[in-house]
C-alpha cells in the first residue's frame, strides 16, 4: 500500500494561548512522521503558527488542500486550544475534498489551568463538531474525547482512521471485473450494477468464451507464458497435478492479468463452474488465489458484491482477504461454526506450520466439482486450513427493494479446534453468533461472507457506513 497523505488543520482562537498551536502542530507532525504518514499543512509562514482562525486563514488552508486534491485521502483537525469552529468548517467546505475527517483535541493539564496555558479544547471540540454537523460535513472522533497525540490511544485511532480513508478512497474509484455469467444455480449472488455505479464502483464484463479462446491461442513459446508458469509452480506445493493442467492454469492467469491491466481493474469475480472445467479443463481457483494474494481480490461464483467486501477488507488492512461460506455448525457450541470454500483462498490466509500435514495448503483436484465432471478436468483447487487468530468478516449486498447498499461487519476469532475436511476451511468463534445468523436470515443476506485476518471492523464500519452512506450493521 502507498504511504498515506492526510491534510492537517490546526484550529486556533485568539483569546486562548496561541503558543499552544505552535507546539501542538509540531507534535502532530512528529507523530505523523513516526507513523509513516505524509502531512499537507499550512506553515508558520502562511498563517500564525500554521493554524487557522480567520476567513483568510481558512481560504489559504482550502487552497492548499485543493492543490493536493489527488493525494489527500483524509483530514485531521487538531485542537491545541479551543479553536475557531467557523474557520475549521469553512476550510473543509471550501476545499471540497469530500474525504473522511478526524477530530482530535489536546487534553488540559489539571495542574496548570492558568490563562497562559489553559487549552479548553475539551469544550472547543464540541463546538467544532456542532458546526461540522450544521455544514453537513461527516467526521470521525477519537476514542477519548481529549487525547495526547503521542499516546498509544491516539496512535491506534490514527491507524484506524488511515484504514478508513484508504477504504473510502479505494472504493470510490474501484473497477471490478466480471468474468463469465452467473452460475444458474446461484440466484444468491445477483447484484445491482446501478447501485454500485452510483457508489463509484464500476463493473466491466467479459464473456468466459473470450477468455478461454485467448488462453488457447497463446503460443507455447511465449516468454511471458513461461514466466507465469514458473510463478504458478512456485506458488504452492502440488498434489499430483498434471503438468498439462498447470500450463492451462498459467495460460488462464496470464490472459486475465492482461485483461485486468488493460481495463484498469482492481478486483474480479469469476464464473468458476462448471463451464470452464468442461470446456477448458481446469478450475480457476489457483488463478483467483494468486490475484487475491497480490491484493487484487477475486471471488468465485461471480459474486461481485462479495468482491466489493473483499476489496474493502484488503484496503482496510493492506493484507489479502478471502471469500467463504458460513457453512456448518461446530458441535453444539452456539458461538462457533465452520467457514469453508472449496477453495480459491489466498495462500497467506492459510496455516504454514501444523502437526497435521493435510492442513498445509496445496494445489489439488476439486473434490466437489469432480462429482459433476471428470476428475482430470478439475485440477487447480486450493486446499488447506485457515490460520488461527483474530479475523474480521464483512458482507456487502445490493438491496434493490430499498435502493440501498447494505451489509454487516464484525470480528471474531479463528480457533485451533480440531477439524478434518477438504477445501479451504476453519473453525471460527463469534460472540453472539446466533444473533448474527438471525440477522443474516431475517434480512435475506447471502451465505457468502468475506474475511480478512486481523481486526479492522471499526475502520470498515466507519468507511462504509458513515462515509459511503451504506446501511451496515455492526455486530459488536
């Protein structure tokens, strides 16, 4: 992921100690540097202490932000003293960037409440938020009402805010590739292109026959094909996969790579069965796994809405995401279940060390698909166990009846509970899982859910709910 860039507004109000704006600005810029964040901020040569208070200060700040429109993904408003709420609101309105905004206020020292050093930022933050609400400007808050920028609490808030900014920025200009038609048996993955387009997400389509035709047309002596073949062979161990099948996978991967580059696509969904197996001779699971592992998420069964959720999780975390089914109960534990796909999961979500050799990810044939088509046509499937640890789940869906994009997000834990099965799988524990499952069923949401390792639900909820305007249920 690229180094993030945030605009910085330093609020000031003249009858409060202005020298606090000088030290406060320096502290914020120091924290940004330590956190690997680029800052776009007025300098002390532009305005007193690089802060804003007057109309002219606000205009200078807005003009500066407009000059960096293409790089700024969010704005931090910092209040070293009470701050002038009108200047802050005007600067944001006049800049017109429409990016997430985080409000932070410095804490007072209760041992020094003199007129020379008293901040009153505690109070000023409420006034700033009141005005932003009046102006219709969306904003985020720190966990603590006032917080030291050098504290662990603020650094955690800042990292989450950066994740939110990255998610919003990525989704508002996302382009998804839809490869093939929806499998006839999967009404569940229907979606509205129009609702996604209104949210800034475009969908580019291509017929599966074109992809297969281009793959078959590649010359056996093509140097790029040889390089892609080496990449596929080095990706994961193979369990008796014929060399001819590996070459078909490489051909398919190269063609899809080229198509996505040519059309500036960041993610995809593929018609993964059964036409491609019957008429081309492999499953596309490895191709999808490779792309997802490179942070270009790819969902099976043409689940574009699932791809959107995968991409949101990848943007928020900077790590690969996967799509799975809420698939099985796990004994009689109401807060545990099995997540599974057959599978196209990226290799980085799998365990790398285990006492059970069959849990290590491998490329193999597709056990489910081989019940419908000959086994020799189903090589390319990825099998293995998902690594234990915290995870975030997200489902996005287009609700044509309400004209909204809806979904849910939350966090849980992938456990080490013993389980022997095939495909890509794991046992998960989610607090109040039965309530979540009721929410899914009551609202007619899909059985597919996107997952990412780590905890990013807060950032994702803020991005999709507050800034994208989607109706997202946060299962806490």
